[in-house]
């Protein structure tokens, strides 16, 4: 079996991105080995699911191979929606009834697209 272990986001706004993800998704900053450069590991429970490292950003050509977005499963979509609203953070929504899912789309402070997926009904 294969499952996603973590995602590493390279950002010019290291602390701002950390704060954004901690506040929005209730992640916690946790242990990170000393790699000799700054960064953060953000934990969901006991698992470090988001790694943040510093680095330059820039426009990506749409015909270039790249990761388009990060999808994270969430438990409480209403709580996340309230956090987005409280922070005046723009987002869009999508319901996929055939999958029993509802999705929120937003971006980090440096423009990384996040897809937040909540189960709303049993899967088919």
C-alpha cells in the first residue's frame, strides 16, 4: 500500500505561510531535524504532514511540468470555512455529490493552491 507521507512547500514567506497553515488547519509546529537551513514541520496529530522550507518563488509556465496544488483531507469543513471567513481569506467551493465530498479552494500567502476536501456522505 502507498500513501502520501508529506508535502514540502518552498516559500519566500516562511513564517507567514507557517502562521497561515497553523491558523487555518489547526496544525502544530513540531520537531524538525537540524538540516542546516531554516524551516518548519507542521503536524496533524503525531504526523508531520507539511514541511516548509525557504526558497524563491516565481511564475510557472502552464505547459511546464509542476505540481498544480496540494489536496488535504479535513474533518470539519464548517470550522475551516468559518476560519476563512473570519480571516477574510478568499476561497471557492465545489460539491462532488457522486463522491460524497465537498471541497474548499484557497491559496497560501505566496499563492500555493490548497484543496481542502471533506467527506459529506459515505463514498460510493
